[in-house]
C-alpha cells in the first residue's frame, strides 16, 4: 500500500474530530497514513500550498498527486480498510458529482468562514 499524506486544519473542531478518528483507525492498523496540521508551519512547508488555501478544503497527497476536496477524501478513504466501501460509493456516477457540489458549495465554504472567524477572534485577543 502506498503512503498517504493528509493536510488538515486541526484548529477546526469538526475537521480535527473527523481526522483524529481517521488517524486512530490508521494507527490501529499500522497503515502508512501521515497527518499534518496546516497550523504547523514546518509541516505546511512540504505541501507547496498556503495555510489559507489549505484551510479551504482537505488536501491529500497520494502516489505523487496532490488532491483536494472530495477526491482527497476518496484517496484517504481508500487507504483505510473500514472506509473503502465509502470511497467506492462516492465514486459512483452522480454520487461523485453530488458529493463534490455539496462539499465545494456548502460544507467547505462554511467551515472556511468559521475558520476565518476563529482566526480573527484569536488575533483580537
């Protein structure tokens, strides 16, 4: 199995909860999945994306390809035995387009706006 690298926003309560779950699953299975927090500037350097771009959606690097959004989730789920069924489901015609539309138009922008508000409050303190 090839290595999978995941870049996520650990400062986001929803993102961190989900990714921490995947991290426990991959650790339990000793799977070659590595998780980087976009808020760690050292970890972010190797990705070639800005923290702002990384905060906008999930990023996954697999087989030398950088994937974002739903394709990134699919690559991550394919790396986790308990989630391969979900990767296959989401890749079905129609399901993939619907999932992408929902993630790109609704979920990711909402999480990003929450991130911006959190960062703004943090900078005011």
